C-alpha cells in the first residue's frame, strides 16, 4: 500500500541528534508514512544508531559523501508517495506536523510548496517563532508574494515544507552543483512556477545553534553563483530583486568577515540600495573588527533572551 507521505532525511554526522529526529517523525499523529534516510558517508555513529531502529516504516540507504543535495534527491527518487516531507537530521517535528501539512494539501491541491510555521532555537534555552514580512491570522492561506514575505525569515524552511514529488521533479529538484543555498534555490524555482501555501501553526523546531548545521558552510563563491543565477528573472520581478539583494547584503557581510575584499566590492555594486533598510546600509561600510564586535554583542543579547537583527 502506498503511504500518503514519504519523509526524507539526509544524514551526515548527527549522532547526537538523529535518534530524537526519527522519534519525532514516528510520533506523528498522522502516521500514514514511510521514512527514507540517506546516510551521506557519515564518519561518526550516525549510521549505526539508525540501524538499531527495528521499524518497518524506515528504509536506510548509505552512499559515499556526495553532499546533501545528492542525498535528498536520491531519497526523493526512492519515495513511493505522491507527497514528500523533508526534515534534517538535527531538527524536530511537533506531533501535528504531518497532519497540518496534509491540511494545506487538501485546501490547496494546486499549490507547489506547502510551508508550516516554525520556531528557531538560537540557544538551547532561547526559542522564538520565525518572523515573516506579511500579516496572517490562524487560517491556512496562499502567500500573495513569497519573496516579499521571506525577507526576514523564509516562509519555506527545509524541515517544515512538503511538496508533490512530480512538481519537485518539474523544477529539477535540488541543484547538486550548489554546496550551500540549495534549499533557497529550490524555493525560488518553486515560487516562480507554483503557488506557495502557508500554515500559521508552528509544527517544527530548528536548532540554529547546532554546530555543523547544513546551512552554515562558508562557500561565498557558490552563494554568489546561486544569487546571480536569477539575473534574468529579477529584472521583471521587483520582489525577487529585493529578496536577492537582501541575500547579497548577507553575503557582503560574510565577505567582510572572511577578508574576501574582491567579491565584496563586486557584490556591493550589484545591490540596489533602495532594497536595504538603514541598518543594512550602515553595516556594509563597517570594517571587520566592528562587525565581529557587533556579532559578539548579538550573542551576548541572545544569551539574555534578546534577539536583534538587521533584517527588520
């Protein structure tokens, strides 16, 4: 019998988290699912831990280390279900996650991307809901402007989304050439082609503080390549241009911190400063030392349960 959801988990060196992640999937109130775990050449005990799960829902694959995009694409290729739900190996679903995704699918069958609301753990003890640039109440809805809504936190978060397998394939899946920002690239492709649905109910917890998280690698040239792959589309889509300029801003800050002056100057020329707020414009002119001090102060504030960001 074909399950309603195929849950795909890419796994690389998450021995301290994978057990809780799998348990959060198995504890779903909606249990018509299969779990596909793709170990991407882990060098710790991750594969061994998963192997101990004696559960008919779980299928475990192992591959040589080829990157998270290859692992996710392979897992989705093996999926039996029409609908895919993703979760990274260090994240956690609330018990209602899949039932709330299913609610969106039934309400908006023509949508391409289904996004549940999520919360972010900045430390083990400090958690805040994601912050979006649009208003919503309690009901599921179609997001009128995905790019405008996502300039603070993204409406789509990897471990909080679902989609139909055929629509995923129609946009080419995850770009395996990108070693970072693969998820952002997929959301853009989806949002340009399909409607994006959003459920205000928080059903997922993202641990931002976890070291070696899939989203934290410093690949500035690859990030630049990703952003500039949509030069044609942003010319006729002001919201996409602003969204990409916010990403360009974030990349220039990375360049300053990494002493990548050549790329910094290049990107800075490509930003429409009308798309940045006052704080962002000022930060672009600060030297590395000042930015590092600001980062340290931000961490101090977070420890005291105060979160300040340049994105609003």
